[in-house]
C-alpha cells in the first residue's frame, strides 16, 4: 500500500466536496494499471444479499466484500441473462446488436471490455457461463478479446451434447460438461461452482509472478436453476425449497470468499478493482428473491431488473459506503476503461463511476420482441418514472412515491406515459438500423456489403433489407441478381420480371415489378431458434413491394445454419460478378428486426410504413 500514498491522500481529502451518492474519485494513473476482477452472479435477486437488508441471506463473504468498497442500492441490469451480458460486455444497448434477446450472439469484431483491455496490454481470461445469446463456437469468448476461456457457451451445454443435435438435456451443476478454449466439452468431476473457482484461483496463482496486468471475467452460474447445492452445504439447511436455495447461495458465497482469499494470499488485492453484480433479478420460485421490489426475472419491473452491485478498489474507492445513486450495467465498461487508462470505443451508454464529474444518468430502454410478441420498458433519466408493458397493457410507475414499483399511475399521469412512449419509439427506430461497410462497384448501384455479419445475414432473429429497384424497360431481360450472400440468401428477378427470394433453402416468388420505375422492395425474415425450447422454433419470411406484402411464408422447426455468415453481400450481381442487374439499384438499408404489415406493428412501430424510403421522392 505504501507506493500509493502520495497519490491517494489528495483524492481522499477531496471526497468531502463530492455528493453523498458519488463514489470516490480514482487516484492519478499509476505506473502499473490495476488488475480487473469482474464477478457476475446469475439470477441473484436484490434480497439474496445480506448487505441489502436480509439477515437470513447466507452471504458473509459477499457482504464483507461490499463493505470494503461502495454498494449501490439502485443498480439496473436487465430482465434476462443474455441481454444483460451483452450490455455488460459492449456497454451498448443489446437491441443495437439485434438481441431482443433471441439471437446467435454478437458479430465478431464488436468492441468489448476484453478487446479494449487486451489492446491496453492486459492478459484476458473468461471463466464460467458465456450465454451472450445462443452462441456457437464461432461466437466463443476468444472471438471477443479473451486470450483464453474455460466454461460453457450456454446453460444447456452443461448436461452434455444434445443427442439429436437439437434437444438438449436440462442443465446441471453435477459433473458438468465444460469447454477449455477450443477443445470439445468434456464432463468434469465435481460441482460447477467449485470447478469454476478452482480454475479462477489457478489463474490468479499463475499471475502472482507476472508484471502484466490481468482481467478475469468470472461469471458464475449460481444461483440459477436447477437448485443443486453440494451436499456439504445442503446438510446445513432445512429440507425446504428455501433451505435448498440458501444452501446454493451459501456455496456461491463461500467460493467468492475463496477467490478473494487467493487475491490476498498472492498480494494482488490492493491493486485489483473488484466489481460484483447480478445479471437480472431472481425468479421468486424458491424464496422472495427481490424483496421489497415487485416482479421477478423476465419482467421489466424493479424486482426483475434492480440487482446487487458493488465495487472494491483499496485506496481508490472509500470503504463502508452505500450509494442510492442511479447506476446501471452500462456504467461498468466506462468505469473499467477509466481505471485501466484504456481507450474506450465510441457510443458507450454509461458513465465511469470513478469520475466525480460524470455525466447525468441516461434514460434507459429495454425490450423483448420476436416480431409477434413485444414487451418494453423505459426508466426516465431522473429515475422517477418507469414505463412498462405487460402483455398488451401499458403501465406507469412513480418510483418516487412507490419505490417498490407496485402501483400503476398511468391514468393519473397520461402525459408522462405518452412522453416516455414517444421516446421509446424514437429510440428503437434509430437503434434497429445496422451500419455496414458499403463499397460501390458500378454506376447502376452494384456494390458489396461487409461487416456486422450476424446482423447483415438472415437466419437468426430478425433481418430486413430494403432497396429501391428500377427494372430496365427492355423486354426479355435475363434473370438477374438484386442481392446475394453465398450460402445464405438470394433475391433475383426472373425472366418474366418477377421476384424470386431464397433464404436458407426456403423460396417464394412475387409478381413482376414496374419497369422503368423505382420500386421499394423489402425482404424481411424472423428465425426464432432456441436450444431451450426447440419445439417453438419457426421462421417467417415476407416480401413487400411499394408497401404491400406480396408474398409470405411460415415454416416450423427450421434448422440452425451457421454457414456463410461472414460472406459478403453482393448487390446487383452474384459473388462472381455475374448475373448483373441492368436496371438501377439504390443503396440498401438493413434493419435488425422483422417488418410486419402496419396493422400488426402499431405497438412498437415495426410496420412497413416505418421503413425509410429507398426510392427518390419529390
């Protein structure tokens, strides 16, 4: 600690000028940046942490760790696992990556905390659950800035491979199947929570003699279902649902304590920023996880999204602090960037919690959508109002009058509900646009599109491509390509001038376009594919011309196809430069959701009339 004294003293003294809800400002950047330990707990509710006012919660180690730094009582994450993890790792809205929440994952090349720290010179290690959507090995942690990883891509991998490649068994903590980097998963003897801790401690021990700073991303599965504590903890509690759950929490808490003891033993504790948070609220199935807040995991409520969060960094964050400041999962990325003196990417939503002059809390938006069912919520920037939907109803909570989030006051404040709804629709309209690299190839609009592969490609979640198409006036035109991505999809004109769309083996046709006139053509698809509920898998395809749906198709049980995502999308020709379109094409527009007829899209503004025009007007 002695080497920090000259820098720390003025910082600590200056805290008297800060508001009571602000965390301590960091010391000036030292010669060696701090290590970063980011611990994520899975489905741990606000009331599962003893420090949050529950004397029955068996969390002495977590409580002690929280007391050594700052604990936040108004931390907002998300309502489910995968979107919360995407928000955490990217510092941006998951919907901007097409996660609502069903998707294959993040496009390779998406900036993350790990890629930022790796560029700063950190050794980066991920241990535990990944589950940024339904990732395959093409979306493993090593694709996003991690040098190494150990764990599982999503929950259903824990009980071994799916016998038929589709239907996974229910997850398990006992003898879990885990991956070590690119190796196939193998069953490991022991309990999952213990195994992840053992690997984390091994990593910390290896770093003891190294000068390189490290980032350990330790994402536990506990206390997520199934509730399977090890017998050594199970026997300590009553034979009840709550007793079983407390045993799993106890085991998790013990393991966090073991990790912190390893930091102390290795002399790394003082130069390590530790951040602990939960990805979403508890399920309320075993106990009242989220008391005093209403709601549970999967719901856009205080109980579903307000979670435990605290930070410790000796000499930089004052101990024994409790803050009621509005903070969110989006603040973690910029906080780590400032602590490490790394250069963050543009477009981060949050603010560094180490900056006493940080910007105000931003308005937050959350949504779930599969193009047929929608839920959303807005938290106002001042933290007073929460707009939410439940099925088709829209409600409004005044959190100043009712912090638990129980009373709907929309009828009393219709103007507030209208304002927040308008803000949400404006936000989602901008967020759904996909930015890709556009390279012009000829004067007729021929081009090639690259980048953001998972959003630029149909076949998982929502995808829309809109393009202005002016067919040539000459008759007898040979079939020509409007857009094609090898191995994934193709839109072409037929010899009669009509349209033919093929997406992953599914085809449909539409009548001829008007020659010599710009036609606004929109291709839109939704592939709902889930390793959790494969029986509900289906795909929807729509083709619109000038605002009218001219063809549609629905198919059950589409197969997951991950081939060709990185292939460029060619406009006006095939990948060989052949079958060139002889008319005129506009620059296409890509949207990361399915577009529906206007009478189906009123709730969230995803109707066809909301697609920006691609033909010149006026």
